[in-house]
């Protein structure tokens, strides 16, 4: 069944399960702005609805967060050697402020799922989408990937190293989360 939370103008699908241990579980599918609710069959529908209404301010926050994201798209020449060279030259310029170990090779990638990537073979790929980033943001991506040359994980030792070069990395990270790559 589909129900509506009028205050925030969204609907949710409710599915009942026998002996559902979580009680009530809410998931959100951003693309169709719809909530999916799974609930234990012993919880009356009225109770589920009350629960959903009480969470309206939180759900509104989720929705706004998504709407506030800035979509970025690549220019038509992004596959050209000139575009790649310009981006890698810019990285090289910023890496003057970094004196740790360097990658064996630098590449430009077209993935929408990461800003940068570092392989076990110490190849660092920088997403073409990084061309939209500010110098500070791009420097953070570079420091992050270079820190993976030393630590292949995201444990505290990794973040301590990132912080050494990027004291405001937490802000930069959240700025990057404000974009969607299209
Ligand atoms: Zn990482």
C-alpha cells in the first residue's frame, strides 16, 4: 500500500513482514523521491503512519540534501589529449605543495563514481570531473590518493597523513559530497 506524508509531499510504500526483527525499517530511493517502509506485521498501520509523520522533519532534511547537490557535466572536448594534459598539468602544479612519495603513473579517468583512485601498482587516476574543482578541492583529492601510496585503507593513520597536507580536509570532503557527477 502507498501512503502520503502531506507535510513534505512525499509518499511511501508499506510492506508487512511476519516476525520482522527490525520492527520498522525505512529506506529512501532518491531518484523517485519515494520512501519504502518494511514493518513487522504485528505493528498496526496507524502506528507505522504515526512513526513516519514523526520523522517528517528528518525526511525533509534528506530530500533537501539531495536537491542542494550541484550537478556537474563534462565539456564536449573532455576526451581530447589537450583536455587531459591541462588537467594533469594542473595536478602537477598543485603537487609542488606535496613532498611525499609519487605515483608510478598518472591517468585521467571518466568514472562517475570516484574523484581519484590509486591502484596497488601505484597508478593514480584522476577523474576528468576534477577539472571543475577549486585548487583546494583538487589538492585534497591528490593528497588523498597519494596517501594511499602509503596506506591502502581509510584507517586513522591514513587520515592523519591526509591532515598533515590538508588541515581542512574534512570541509573539503564535504564540499565534494555536494556534487553529483552526470
Ligand atoms: Zn581513499
